[in-house]
């Protein structure tokens, strides 16, 4: 459950909030290569970046990245055979200690310079359930 009352936010939630602000104000300049670097970077494969993809690890996940189905189908589950899942996400909204993510899918176009595509699959998680956030290389995601 998301607790938006007077509970202190954790540092992961604060970093996710920074990432959200950066994505909303995407800038092509480079800086230190860390999750909370002050600008989204461009690179040799990306002129303008609008997303800092992240992987999430929960406190009870035993070192396995959090994954979600790439579809909104309510019967889809990452433990069901044949369901396509992803462990790469885009921060969409931060409210209190909760964060809403968009599931990103590997780009099936192997000739594309952009490694991910946006899905219409979203989830919200209480940041107190997260123990690790791993930031991937900044990239451009179409239609976000």
C-alpha cells in the first residue's frame, strides 16, 4: 500500500523523483554517469534522450530484478509460460513515497539505435519496498 501521509520518503524515491524531473526537462548534455546526474545524456547512438531506464530490486527479491508483463492483460503473469515480461522501466510519476512506472520492452527492430520501446503497461510501487535501483544508459523512447 502506498503511504502518502507524513512518512519520510526513502532515498530511492528521491532519486526516482530526480529522474522524473530530468525526463520532463530532457537535456542532451553529459555529466557524471550516475542515477542522479543532473542531465539526461546524449551519446553516439542517441542525439536527444528523454528517458533514463531503470531496473528495480525489491527487498524480498533475492537479487532478482523486478519484472512486469509488457501487456495490460490481467491474466498475464511473469510466472506464466509464454508471457513476455520486462525488468526495464521508465519513471512516469512520483507521489509521496509511491512511483508509477511504464514497462519498457526490448526494441524488436534490430536496426534501431534505440534499445527499448514504450508499452501501455504501467504499475505503481511503494518505494519502501525497493532496496536497489539500477540506472541504464539514457535513451530516446518514442511516444512518451
